[in-house]
C-alpha cells in the first residue's frame, strides 16, 4: 500500500473518470425527470379554493419526496463521475435502480402525506389509510428503501471488482469500500424497520418509521471513522514525501 500511495496518490482526491455524460446517464436523467413529473401530475387540478388549500397542504410531502429523489440522483451522478463505467453489468444494475425509483414514487409520496397529515391537516390519501394498513405501508416503503440502496451497493461493488481495470489507487480503493459500507448501512436500516413492522402489532407498526432516525446517526459515525482513516492516509503520504 505504501508504494501505491507514493506513486499514485500525491493528493487525497478521487480522480474523475466520467467527465462526459454517456448514454446510460442520459437515459437515467430522463427516467429521474419522469419520476419527478409523476409527483407533479399525481394529483388533480384544484377546482375550488378549498381544494387548492388542501393541495397546498400537500406541499411538505411533495418537498420531502422531491428531496429524497434528488438525493438518489446525486448518488447516481457521483457514481458515474467517479467511475465512468458503461459495461453490461452497470447497465443491468442501473436499470434495476431506475425501475425501483419509478415504481416507488407514489408509495413514497403517500407515506409522507400520511406522516405529515397531523401537522398539515391535509385530507385525501391520509384519510384512506386504516390503522391495520400501517404495517403494509411500512413494509412497502422499507422494501423500496432497501432495494434502492442495495442497487447502489451492487453498483459500487461492481466498481470495486473493476478496480484494476479502472486503475484505482490506494485512496480510491479505500474510498470505494467506504462508499459500499455506507450503502449497506442505509439498506440495513430499512431492513430493520421492516423487521420491526412485522414483529409488532399492526396498530403499532407505524413506530417502525422512527427506525430511519438511525440513518443520520449511523452515517455520522461512519463518516467520522472515514475522516479518521483519511487523515491517517494523509499522514502516511506526508511521511513518504
């Protein structure tokens, strides 16, 4: 590792191998745009002032769904900037990711509408959820959450397998492994939420949503460990200079 750090990592930064957009990214952006469009057209045009106010109360749910889709898009963007892959396994895994994103747009928005209904006072979808349906909703949302991050994990793992072909140096390999661990952490939180929703009574299944509060905690701890390792690598490089 010392030799690779000496010869390939004068600075701790990830070299961009995908500076130009390829066909995979072009199609992906179209699909992400379609998913965002579904959010906008999912509701009917208000015909009265009361319906307009009710639609405006749905803005927080729309904003959260929009934000989550953009988080997924950002991860997707940086993956292709870093690795620039366009081989067959990448196409298959990326297609799986896009399918999950489009399929879970409606459940995601519905879930946020239900969660925020006590605050926003919005009617509509929130009133159509019976107490016994909560378990199914949490399982549906959790399954989509896990699927998205497992797809990302598979993409990152494929990039790690291609490390020799991509010419990844020691820092880039460590960065890739760190990114893989982050995706698996996210997926594990979703799996834990699903498990809790299945174990508790249907009326208490909504508490499984609080499991997702572990995401920032886990990622913060994970980020601290990564920054500590990065500083150690920087010191090693300095000692080799």
